[in-house]
C-alpha cells in the first residue's frame, strides 16, 4: 500500500509539473498574442487617424472650392443682371415669347380644329357624324399646344434679338450725342 501511495504521489507531482509547464507556455503565448494584437491595434489606429486626417483635409479643400465657385457665380450673375444690354435682351425675349406664343397658340387652335374636323369627316359615315366634333376638339388641343410652343420659342429668340438690337442702336445714338455735345463749336 505504501508502494501505491508513492506511485500516486509521484504521478501527482509529475502532473503538477506538467500543468505548471503548460501554464507557462500558455502565458507566453498569451503575452505574444497580446503584444501582436496591441501592435495591430496601434497600426489600425494609425491608419484610421491618417485616413480621417486626409478626409478632413479633402473636405476643407472641397468646401473652399465650392465657396469660391459660388461667389464667382454670384458675382457673374449680379454683373449680368446689372448689364443694360442683358436687361433689354431678356425683356425683349420675354415679351416676344408671350406675344408670339399667344398668337401661335390661337392660330394653332383654329388650324388644329379645322384639320381635326377634316380628319373626322372620313369616319363620319360609321360614327353618325360624332367623329367630326371629337376630332375637331382633339385637333384644336394639339394645335393649341404645338402653336404655343412654336410661337413661344420663335418669339423668345426673335424678341431677344430685337431687344438686343434696339439697345445697341440706342447705345450708339447715345454715344454719338455725347460726342457731339462734348465738341466745342
């Protein structure tokens, strides 16, 4: 029985020594893993900080560029709005678009109605004459839309041209009058 107790005691001692060795190996692996993870985390933190810095710099550059372009656009728009030639051109274009667009719309209404009624004559035998007013209404609507669009575009371009030409002539006469009044007799 003493012999068995000695063997059990030796086995327990060996198991304790092996457990202690395994504990030391596990501790060294844990330390190595912690050091490696800490280095990786530091590298990740450095990369993230650098990326954030770049994004911040890009955001600053982009906002500065946008602000400068907006200021430049505002200054150009203001200069254009204060230009008398641009004012005369835009007023002529708007007036021409309204006047010629309305005339084109009314002419398109009449012409479309006549054309629609003529088209409605063909099936009038089969529809007992109901196709004539329906086709005339459809033709009038289409003619009014197309006439207004064509007249408005033509009036816009023509009115703008006339407005610019009228302002140019006025400006030339004004310069000539200033020149004549400034010369001594």
